[in-house]
C-alpha cells in the first residue's frame, strides 16, 4: 500500500475494497471507470471495481472461506440460505449467475431455481 497517500484512510477502506474484489491504486493511475476517494480535499486512493462476473466469483470465494469448507459440501438447508443471501446481493442479475452459483454449490441450475422459487412461495 505504499505510495497510496494517507495510510490510516487507506487501511480504513481496504477491507471494503477487498470484500468487493476491487483493487487499490494511486489516484494518478485512475482510469475513467475507477473511483477516486478523497480525504480532507486531497485525492488519496483510486479503487478499480471488478467486473460483475468477477465480483460473483469473489463473493463465492469469500463465502467459502467463511464456511471453512467447499460450498458443495454444505447441506441442503445451508445451500438454500446461501442462495437467499446471494439473491439479496444481486448474484442472479449477473449473466450466468445461476450457472456460476450452481457450479459452486455442486447442484443443478434447476435446483438453484427451486431454492429461489421456494423462498418466493413462503
């Protein structure tokens, strides 16, 4: 993180950037689509946000780390809860989101759709 300006500010936003799967870089290296964060009137750090599909992969990897085991090893109830969380986070608005989640959970697309529809029925 050297060269990124105010270290306390950078340390404060780093967990959020990491959770999103973003990349932090010096503000002068910011591209058109990057977000430049300022503190007390000075540009401190630029954040390069991931593509949506990459975000979903990042979210799934983080959930797997949190669970401490492959998502495919979760029981049905845990998988249903995970699908609810992913739906709330917009995972299924990403192209091929259902297929990506199904692959990570070790289930079929049909099963993921059943989990989604089950929630809507209750």
